[in-house]
């Protein structure tokens, strides 16, 4: 329970609590309890309201809630909270991990700060920390070179005082590290007990809502910077954001405050550590103190003369970064609605629209699987798609073609772009292909490696290209060439998880080639679906979209027969109902019939098919016939001559020299 919840539970039994605390002394009158003082003497200076447990001692001006009264009666916050749990008959919540932490009392190798003029000068002159604050927090020094920050236990030792349980040393001078960056030397004595630094001098303070709160900074100098503004309730984590043992070791201490204000550095490490700490302490108990973007920490703001008081007073109620309230995203939702339904947004696949459309679009922040039997054109279709994205939409992309050399892939994309074969004997064709260099420049990046590669390395290269160069598409051909075993569920899950996380973070569209299972050799006569994708079924479950490509082997047989016989015999089911009755009795017929097809008719039969196996947005599926032009490696929806994607280059260099339109 939080302190607030514990106080509420006590307030539901105010009269019983008062009888427990004051052993039946005091008087009840006009809705409040009166007694001489907290010690229980006769009189009426101390009164407690029965409706909400609030109390005030008019003789001392002390006041607070019922839990605070219990804590005062029992001598400390920790003892009072323990007593409250016991009185209410509630089991006290345990820490996340209950274990005995072994620690070693540090060797006292520090001296008084005033005996180390260089350290004192650094803190007071360069860091602008008042000497009174340094004295209050008990800052020490070592060898006129290191600031020394001492931590203490929350439990009292035999002498009734906290025990020294750690010492942290930070140099005042910076030295170059192996990367050429200036770094301070930081070290701590062996086996310290990580507790919040400065807790022994904290005094209770309440915010505008009347709640007690504790400010926790990322560093000791930041804590003293805040304290120099008059805050008596500020501490620091002891050894940097990489160590979080202080959460467990100072758990009961933090329970004594209604809220915890996390005032960590304004960089990625600080923000990540802040969220991680809030997650363990409890998002509902934490607030985040945020500085303007130009300041990284409290001391930097102090040195610049910036008033951080409003930042602390306006500390934001902490919430997980992935939790949003609807009003925060409502305007963006309306903007997207203004673009039309999501199924109508995005780039049509291969720019096929109208009657040629396969009702599939390429949208940001999605992942598409391209699957099919070996040699059935999935990679070729993907590179045709990437050529369209670059030439017609000027998109930037990064390609990890692990199965083919980048130079060969680039050649295929050049065919796609110009819808023309390269002819080294024709000067105008050479010029056209060379002109593609400038069209492609800055828009196509290759992970330059063929054969098996570490998946994490491939993904890192892709993310680098997306972030630095603005690539919006990542092509991986294929997943089988990574170091992950996609047949293994663990590796497959890792692949899908990392790709999905990366896709969501970058906002790019991820295109992945995944082979279909080889099976028994008969499967080439049937189109592979989502269930035939090689590897764990996680591919199909987690992927937004899946396109299957299948080259129909029957088309080759049909052409072979028509060229041998002059026609192809197609066995076709026909039904001819009776013209009068509409049935098949008497003159009506139905059954199989041989139909002869000419070569022209056979040519109009699709060479291959694309099946939209899965499309998360819109849920549209379907199978669509396609035609393959072996001269230009282009896939088309209708039989005929393909149109170039690099239309301007085609018109300038090729169309002028050749007859006919495209």
C-alpha cells in the first residue's frame, strides 16, 4: 500500500486509532478529539478531526494526517508504518526481492573538505554549491583530487546512528579516455551498500496538493544544486544510473513519502533510467521533473542562472511512455481519416491501379513477407517494386541482398527502370543506362555482403541507413541467409520480435523474402500459402502482410503443345440449358468438352499468379494473374510491352531513337 492508501485505511477507524494511540485519554466533542499534546497529557491544544483524521497542535503549529501522527508517536516513519500495518491487521508488502545484502564498511581514507582546498574551490567556485550545503550533506575529499560522497544505512547502529555503508569518489579533473572523450575518474570502495545519498539530512516537505514528496536526482552535485534553492527533501542515487540496488535498499524509506519526484539527467540514459526506476517504485507514486532541452541537469541550469523551481513545482504525473490519453492523439486520428480509409492509403503495389490493381498497398510501419517456390519470381517482383519506389516515388531504401551480388541486383533494377535490355552496341542505350546512376544516387544503399550474415549486424546497418539517410524501406533477401535458424521457434521468435520492434521505431516498411517449404517435389503444381512459409509459424502470425508468387508450370506445356500441333486442347466443363424449360432434360446438355485454343489465346493465359495471403489493413485477399516479360524481367498484369519507370530517361535517350510508343 502507498502511504496515502495506508492513511485512508486508518481514517476509516479514527476513534479506534486514537484510543490505541492515547490509551483512552482525551475528549470527543463537536466532531473532533482533543488532548493536551502528542505525549497524551491533559489539555486541548492537540485536536484531531474525526471525519478525515487531520490534526493540528496549536501550541507547536505541527499538523498533518493520521499516518503522520502515528509515525510521530512511534518515533520514526518506518516504525510508524510498521505499527499501522500491525494495527490494521494487514501484511506489510515485501520488496521485489527479499534477500540479505552483504556489504563491507568502507575504509576511512577521506578527510574534511576544508582540508582539501582544490576540491572545495571546485565545488564552491566552479559548481556554485554553497559551503553550508556541502557541510550539511557531509561532503568529504581525498588527496585534494577526489570529491567523496558517503552513504549511510537506513537502520540505526548500536550507537543509535546510521552506519557508514559506502563511499563514492569522483575526480575534479577530466582525462581523455580511449575514444578521445574527456571523462572523470569515478570509483567506489569495495562492496558498498547502495542507499540513497543524503537521506540522513532530509526534512519533510509537502507540495501544493498537501502531499509529502522526496526529490531524487541522478548525481550528488545535482542534489546539492536543488538543495541550495531551499529544498530540504532532496537526495541522490548513489553510484550512477547503471546501478539500481538503491531501490531495494531504500524501499521502506521511500514508502514514508506520498510521492517521489525523479529529477534525472535530460539525456537518453537519464530518461531510460528514470522510467525504469518509476516502473519499480510505482508509476502512480512518481512524478518526472523536466528541464528545458538546453539543460542536461540541475547543476547546469543553476550555473546558467535558470530558475528550476517552476520545473519542480510543475513536475509531471509520471506515466509509462507508451500510455497516452485519447485527447493526445485525437487530432492525428482526424488527420489520417482525412486521407481516406487506410486500405486506400499507401503506394499501390508496382503502381498497378484500376483494373490492374491487386488491391494491395505499401504503407509505412508495416512488414511484408514475399514467399514462393524457388525460381518463381518473388525476388524479381520485389526488386521491380523497389525500382518503382525509387524511380516513381523517389523513396530511399536499403537492400540486404544476401543471395545475389549487389551489382547483379542493380542490373536487374536497371532493366526494370527502363523496360529495355542493355545493348553495348547502341550508344543511346548505353547513355540511358548510365543516366540511371544519378537517378539512383542517394536513394539506394546496399548492405554489401553476399552469403550468410549475422542478423543483428544486418539490422544495425538498416537502422543506420534509415536514421541517417532517411531510407523508408528495408529489403532483406532472404531471412534464410542470416545466422538464425528460422526452423527453430526460439530463433524465429527472436527474428520476428527484433524486426517488428525495429519497424515500429523507425517507421519504415520492411520487405522480407522467405522461401516456401520444398516438400515432396509435387508442390510446384500448387500455389504456396501462408502456412507453407519455411520456418516457424511466427512469420505468418506476426507479419502484417504476405504476398505469394507462383509461376504456373502449365503455361509452358500449353505453349509447347500449341507450337507442335498448331493448337492447344483444353478440356472444359460446359452447360447448355434447354432454351424453353431452362433445364438440362430433353435438349439441354452439360459435361466436359474439348476446346481448341490458338497460340494467341494461350498467350493470354497468365504466366504466373500473385496471391495476397494476408493484408492486415483492410483484410483484402485475392489471387491475380500476371505476365512475365523475359526481355526486361518485368512482371505485368496484362499481356503486352511493359512501361518504363524511369520515363524521362527513356524518352530522352531511347524513345527518340526507336519507333513506336511504349
